[in-house]
C-alpha cells in the first residue's frame, strides 16, 4: 500500500490502481484507512459547501442590522443594511478608525432607532474596546462572522455589491449617484411586494418635495372624494389631492364638499377657519317695518292712508 500511495494520488486513484493487479477481502476499507495520512490531510481538496442557514427574520425595521466597510475609487465607505427591509445607508469615511465608524452608526441609530443585533466581520474597527463599549452603551448585541467567511453576513455583502454597481454605473454615465440610490430604494424587491423604503419608512421616498411658500388661495372644483376627508381637486387644469382642512367652500354654509361643487383650496395646508354665516340685519329690520300694516289700538279712531 505504501507503493500504491507513494504519489499521494488520493483514495479513488489508489483504488483504481490496485484493482488492476490485486484484490483481497476488505481491500477498499484497508486502503481508505491507510491513505488518511498526514500529508494528504495537510493538502486536502476543497471542502464541500454546506447548506445555507438562514438568519431569523426580524420582526420590525432596524431590529437587526449588518455593517461592513468597502472601497470605491480609493475612497472608504461604511454601509449599514437593515435585515428586515434590505434598506441600506452608505457613509463616506474620512478614515477607518473605530471612532469614525461609531460616529456614523450613532447617527443612523438616532434616526431609525436602536437595533437589537448588529452583525459585522472581525475587522479592527469592530473588534476593539471602543466598539465593545459602544455596544454596551447603546444596548445591542454585537455578533461577528467567522474569519474569512463573509457569507455568514450575506445581507451586507449583497448590499456592498449592489451599492458598488450603482455608484460605478452612475459615475460612468455622468449621473448623480444619489438619484441612483433613491431609485433603488423605491424599487420593489424580487422576493417582496414592496420597496425597501416602504418596508423601512412606511412609504416611498418622494422624488420631488412639496412646494411651499404659496399663501394665495385658488379656486378649484371637487372631482372625486377619495375617502372620508380626502378629495381630488381640479384647479387650472391640474389635479391636486387635499384634505378637508385644506379646503373651504365658496358658499357661506359649510358642509362636506360634493362632486362638481366649487371650492377654494389651500396649497400649503394652513389651518382653515370655518366661515360664519352673517345675516344682513339692516335688510331684516327694514323688511319687518314694511310689513307693519295694522295700526296700534290707541290709534283706532284714525284712518291710515
């Protein structure tokens, strides 16, 4: 067997070689036991890939987050991804010190809330006393992946790949990388029926802000009642959606607007004072005096012309 295994060609190779010239009972088991030598174990073939173990699904946004560092065009960035929504944030790092990484993470936690679990690799930014104290102060569990086995933090690795691809394509096409990130956040994912922004923030991120600074009320017509207090208004050929508090009726009697009824709408959402019905007292008094056709009793002896 030493001659057969002299070239360390492996178990299957040795078996094929021996079967051509010799056989004895229990030959396969004997050769397999003998070939488990130290040199073969020192230079083995690649291990068979294990089946993936899925992370426990988070119950809410930013309950479990993953973080990692990446480099684009010799610039370092920190990427932070939410395991619940796949919503990720990217931050430019002036340096890769632990204090800089901690400062960026504090900003996100103040905005979205404290996580229960934070997963990272074993980089020096994450495995040190400062980050350990940071996890204690902010009350979250810090988990690290196995060294050189980034697959165990697959969510953040996928976010790194996606962000690099988006930024490089935007730079190559002379586009704004931030708009590319915005479009990605508003795009529904393949395994969910909503976008990362909807899962994380509750709604899509608007592409254009609401126009402010207009204090002039404009007339419009109610086209459709969308729900209890929301209406679709047509004004100057354009359609607007407004709440009941952002409209006031043209007539003095205030009621719930009806379809095709003339209204005046507020384009900035100021609070509306309910119009008060004012009676014409002068006209009312004049009408009362003009209907006085009977003389008082003390003037019964007089005739009225």
